[in-house]
C-alpha cells in the first residue's frame, strides 16, 4: 500500500495531492464560516424577547438560503468576472461550465455572512417578505459590487490589480469593509427607515420617553453560545482567507491570522466591558459588569482585526481590538442618542468597527507581513508613507456611498408598498404568534387539580400550590 502511494506521487500524483489539500483547507474553513450562521442565530435569538424567537430563527435560515441562490445566480459573476465596475459575463453566472466549485462555496459563505448581519438589527418588527427580498438583493448585487471593487483584480481599489492605486491598493484581507461594513451599513439604512420598536423611545401616545426603554434579552445563555460560535467561526473567516495552505509562506500567514484574531477578540471584550463599567461608575456611582457589552466588544474586536489580520503584529492586534471595544461602547450609546433602534447592536459592531478595521490596517500594517501576504512595499502610516491609509479611507467612503445610494431607495420602496414593517398589533403580540403558528416555547403549566393531587400524595403541598 505504501509503495503504491509512492508510485502515485512519482507519476504526478503530488500535484493532485497538493490541489486536494488546498481544496480541503478551503472546504474546512468555509464550513467554519458557515457555522457562523448558527452563531448569529443563537446570538439574535438570545438577545430579543421570547415572543419573536421563531421569527428571527427563520430569518437566519432564509439568509443562508437567499444568499446561496442570489450569489449562485448573479452575485458570484458580478463579483469575480472581468469588468470595469461589475462582472458582466462569464461562467461564474449560474456556475455555467465553471468547475472550481470550492471557489464558489468559500465565497458564498462570506456573502451569507454579510446578509445575516441585518437580521438582528431589524428584529421584532420587519416583515418576512421584505427580509427575503433584501437578502436576495444584497447577495446578488449590492455586496458583489463591493467585492468587485476591492477583491477583484479589475477593481479600482484592488490590491491584486496589475497597477494598484498608489502602489498598494486597499488591503482588506478578510472583509472588515467588504463584508462587515457592507452588512452594517445596510443595517443602518434599514433601521432608520424601518423605525424603532414600539415602546423603545416613545410611549403608546407617541410622546418621547424621558429615558429610552430597554428590552432585556430573553436568554443570556443563547447570547454567550452564539458569541463563542462566532469567535470559533472566525478562525475560518480570517486564516481561511489565504485561500490555500500549500504555497510557501501561506501557512505562516494563516498562523499569524489566528494569533491576531485571538488577541483582538480578547482585548475587545475586556476593553468594552470595563469602559462601560467605568462610565456607569462615573454617572451612577455603581460598579456593574455588563455581559452584553463584553460579548459585543469581543465581536467588535473580531470585526476590527479582520481587514489587517494578515499584516499587523500581534501587539498591534491587541491595540486594534481594545480600540474596537471602546468604539463599540461609544457607537452603541450614539445610536441611542440618535433614537436609532438596533435590537442586537449589530451596527456598532459591524459598521463602526468595520470602518475602524480598515483604517487600522492603514496605520498598523507592518512591512514584513505586508510583503509576505501581498508582495507590497507600501505599508501602514506608522511604518511608511500614507498611501495605504488614504486607500483605506477611500474604501470606507466607497462602501458607505454605494450601500447608502442603493439600499436607501430600496428600503424606501419596500416601506411605501407596505412590505417592510408589520402591523402594530402584530408587533405587540409578537411575530411568533402572528406569523409562525405559535410561540417558540411551550410554557403551559400542568392542570391545577393534577398538581394538587400529586402534592397531597407526596406531602409537598406548599411547593406546588404556590406555583399553580
């Protein structure tokens, strides 16, 4: 058996083995990224009220389904076929005679991630049909245009172009801007047009509340589970963006990505929690530790490091994550001041920290890592000139302008057609009952007479009669 393996390798099988290894690497990392869909579902479900759990779960499933269909039909071709602004024709549309299936699968998982970011923001008040329309539109057109501009060699900001702008292009290794800012900007537009949940900033008569009303999460256990699943999936998101593991140096890049991802997540969580604790102590004189701030700070750190995970030093990753944690707290409070209702704080995590991740890359990209990952001589402002930083800022501006220009009229049209927001009574009752044939949890109690009989026969009357 061993001799047969050696003969196969001598007969050209080594090339097939290398190809298979790279494909399995992308398959495994893509599976980790797709697992993040479960993380988003758990985090969103835990963060909202129990009367809307079925609804948010179904929307997360539809993200994956709509993302797969939209990206397969149009999005993959728009993103990666040749073209000045978008890909116009080629085998990637509908995978027509396109044989590199692992390429599609891996890129689809990124598109699905961008789509699912919005689910939590518009939770508890968005119609299902609007959500499916948005998911298809985002993954089929809006997100692919951003991908084309930054990751396609024909893109005007691409670091992979023959003559990249300012000699380096925009470095966004795994998608702080391409994926997270695009999803976060879409969420921001949707939240503004959709409006806040009933009772969040105004009473039933429409009068402003003295203090915004908070809706407590119904399950912190699901929140924590979702956070850990997302952190776990990020080890496919960032290291997997090497797209292969066999070429010389690729393993080193992937290993660096794993380290920087870890440090940014950890520092983001700690910085966010203690920043919120300090603010609470200053304003209210109480020392409290907010679990939600810790979890979302961790996610903010992960988003912040995604652009530069392959080109920054580990110490820089810790700084980037810490700043991301503070930025998350600040952005979260800013949205409340502006009366923008984000049910799970996806906008501070993904939009604000997506922008910070791009800018941080323009500051901290180190020469040796930039040369290994991109073959570029221009690096971060702290090491070289400001060319990369300018490109990163241009990329952030492009994402904001593109998403805002396209998604604003899209959501306005849905709203004008009555397809965007549910009826107020349906919202008060909960979308599980009004749209999904009943509540997610069976909270019915046993019959009172059965409990009394059981209690009398077991001598535990005081325990059961109180609960009945």
